[in-house]
């Protein structure tokens, strides 16, 4: 009788262990550890970049507020953008500061936070180039970031032109695309309007913003895991972001980093792209 009893007891323990695992809660884990692990790249000014050796940008300021409200430290894990979302899925960090354009395809795989900025795509051109409107990229070499929503929209826009761009180059980092643009190897870069406006303001003698923006109106959000056990963590992050919008902290940070503020929905449930 002892062996069946022990077997039943072991089975019960395994069942209990499985139940505990299934009910794991990401927010509790973060609070217990006292650390929120945040994945990002540092080549996407003014959201995330390195200035005089210091990690800075809108995301750094926003997550400083999130950490303060949650009572936890922020641990930054930085890598190229192509590795950020796979790193999230692999569990290397709890949330992504990216940020990333909220799209229908991405929402099938990730839980996005409340939007933090506009993400509509526009063109950055060399100041001396004869590109004055988006259509002027016809027959010219252009570029964007590989695996980005900005690249996808550039490719879609190119298909509407009678003469497509002579080349659409893909870059691991937008900084590489800006370097090629400054060197004359390409004539325009497609990126979010807030990003290129910042880059052009930093080097107006080299770059200019081409208006109007040609992309579909979209928004940036912070991607998190979509699994149920991560819902509590993303709910908490949203709670803090919405409070920052309500009390004006988000507008102050947008003004600091973009020189303007954005009208944004609290949530994006039906993306335009």
C-alpha cells in the first residue's frame, strides 16, 4: 500500500507544481526582485541614445518615472533592434522600451502599452538634395531600418510611384542610415517624424525634414509579452503612463525631447497598419 500512496503523493506534488508555474505573475516577480528589466537599442534618438557616454532619451525619463512609481530599479539591457523583440520573447527582459510602431501584425504577438508618441513616417533628406516632397525619391537611393514598420511603409509608398527608388537599403541601425545619408551614399531615410525632426534639429546644415509626412498615422508603444501571466505587469505600466498623461508629466517629457506634444489615444485597439 505504501508505494501507491507515495506515487499518488508525488503525482499531487507535480500537479501542484504545474499549477504554481501556470499561475506565475510577472508583476509579482518584478516586485519581489525589486528590478524591472527593460530591453532597448541605443541608436534611436531622441527615444534612446548615447550622448557623451550617457544613456539618455525620452525612454530613460519615462522608465525612471515608472520605476519610481513601482518602487523598483530599472535594469537596462541594450542590443541592436533586430534582437530586441526576439530577446523579449526569449525572456531576457520584462518589457521593451524601443519603442515600436503599434501594428496589427505585432499586436498578434505582443501586448503594447498606452502610446507614448506619434510614429507617422516621413523622410529625412540631405540639406543640399533636391528632394522637396516624398515623390521626389523616384529614381534615387533611399534607406530605412531593417525589420521596421518604417521600412514597410517606405516600400509600400515606393510601389505607388511611376519610377521607384533606384535602391532601398536596409540598415541594422538608423544611425548607420544617417551616416550614409550625410556621406551622400543615399538621398533620404524613412523614419518616424519625431525621430527625424530631432536629427534634423541637431544638424540642420546636413539634414532636412521632407514634408508632408507620407506614412499612415500611427503611434509608438512599449511592447511586452502577450501571455496571461504578463497582463498584470503591462496593466501596471499602463496605469502609470495614463497617470503621467493625466497630470502633465508625459507632455512635459514630449516637449523636452521633441519640442512638441502629441494628441494620442489612451489605447490603440485597431491600428491603421
